[in-house]
C-alpha cells in the first residue's frame, strides 16, 4: 500500500489521516504530498491500521499521537491526563495580564495535569517562580516529562489540592502572588461524560463525582492561607458555573471578584484578590 492509497481508502477526515501518516512514517506534510507513491512497510501499514481502527472507535487524536498543542507548544499527553483545550488559554492569559510582567512573582498551578499551565507560565515569564501540583503520580510524571522537554524549571509537588505529600517540599504560607487551577468541574450526572473525547479521559480530571463545585469549595476556602496579601486566585470553570464560583469567592472574603469570557462569549474564568 502506498501513502496515496492509504489516504484514499481511509474513512477518517483527510487531515487526521495525514496526521497519522506523519506520526507513523515520520514525514512532514509536504513529504506526504510529494511522496504519494512511497510504499508503506509492513510495520508501518500495521501501525496505521491499528491507529485508524482506534480513531474510528472514537479514541482522541491527542492520545493516538501522544501530544497536543497548547499556546503554541506541543505537550506530551496520555490517557492518564486531561487533553489540553484552547479554552484553558484564557486562564493562562488572565494570569499573564493580571500580574505585572517585570516583577518577580510566585505562582502555584494546583491540579496541573500534564503541566501545560505551569510550563507555559514559566516559558512566558522565565523570571517567575512556578509551582505545580497534582494528586496523580502519573500526571505528575507527565508534567515533569513536559517540563524537561521545554526546559522549564518548575517546583513539582504531589498532593490533593493543598494537602501536599510530606515527602515533597512544603509551600510556605502567604508566599504566593497567585494561585490558579483548572479543576474537575463537570457534574457527575452530565451526559457529556459519556460522549466524544470525554469517554477516554480520566474521570478524576473531569468530574468531582458530585455537583461539579467540590474542588472550588476546597480551593477557595483554603487559598488565603497560601496567598500573599492582595494575592490573586483564578479558576477555570464550566460555562454555566461563573455565578456559583463568584459567590464562593465573595463568601470567603475575596475582593474585586470578576469573570472573563472566552472567544465563544462564555464566562469561563473567575477570580479575585484576597
């Protein structure tokens, strides 16, 4: 089978078929076009057929390729971590906008997953001190791998929100200029968990197995212990959760509480100052 024959026989969208060819054969997009008569080896054909079948069964392209772009950089991903989404760039840009660029800052990304936020912050603001934590050992290993790839020096922690494993460095109280998080926020009863890419992503990264607000209650009620005076807390949330998150922030003494909208017009990031 040649490259062109694979593309013509594939039932996947053309761009996805080309991405599989690039991954398996190590070719660029232009090489796929100019080398259409190249014959696939038996190993390449077998690998392509396997990936093609998995994609037909709904498995996300990010997991098939083992990577996903975020804020202009590729990050390694696996079924142990959430797939990076463009919406999360709003959370990153909020922190970059709200903290003065020229000042030193210490920022903690809680529930870091594959490390996209912590690493992107460090690459955009090399002089900042960035911390990242996650309850999943597998996620933390993926984050560390991504940090090594992107040569980003991050202080990694293993822990369930603010309960950090004693074997890791403990964060000092009132030492952070900002805390950020994209926690699991989908209600357990939401049918979307059984649809699309969400079927393949780790439940622990998607839902709190309750009303979707459990993580916000924990983070918002404890963040003041680790934030400096006038420190900032910024949280990504679902399109219909902004009012609930703002109410929680106000209940726990946060000031200048506000929400920001994504490109689709939904309020997807909320936060304030302590």
